[in-house]
C-alpha cells in the first residue's frame, strides 16, 4: 500500500519559515514525480512545486517561485517543501502527491496524481 504522510504545518507570522515533510511508506512503482499542492478555503487546489526524483529537476508556480524549495531525501521516500518569507496568502492546507510513470515537468495538475496524503495546515498571519 502506498501511503503519503505530511507533517510540519503550523501557524506562523508573515516573513517566517516552515518546512513541510512528506513521508512515503512505499514509492509507487515507476513514480518519478512528486508534487506539493495547496488549497485555501473557497479556492481551487493549486499545484505549487514539483520534483523529478530521478534527476532532481524542479518546477515552481509563480506564486511561490524564489521563496519555496522542494527537495528529496532517502531516494525520494521523503520529500520536503522549505517555505521562506511566508505571506498570509500562503495560508491553506498543503498536500503532497505522487505520480507513477515518467515525470515531465511542470506536472502541476493535480488530476495527474493518483496518490495523496491527508494534508497539513499552514496558517500565516500578518
């Protein structure tokens, strides 16, 4: 069974940092793409960062580029999202997801990902 578990969320002030972690119980066969997504109340889910676990290439949405960094450890079984210079508009529930098959970035569409974690809440106050 493939399970993804996020952790590291919390409540911070604007300008502060958080690091989210995503632990995979088992990497989906042939899965090269890992992604971080978020959903704010009343808004659609947004893909914000993706990682090709084979070559470490990454892609970021314009909303987080330059502030967030996606990375991996343990051969892709742990995926991090380092979030710096947080803003109130970064508030939302953050999810990691895994996609089997060849990873062609940007791969920011959530519909491409069959495996999801339960999410972790991030709240940024001004």
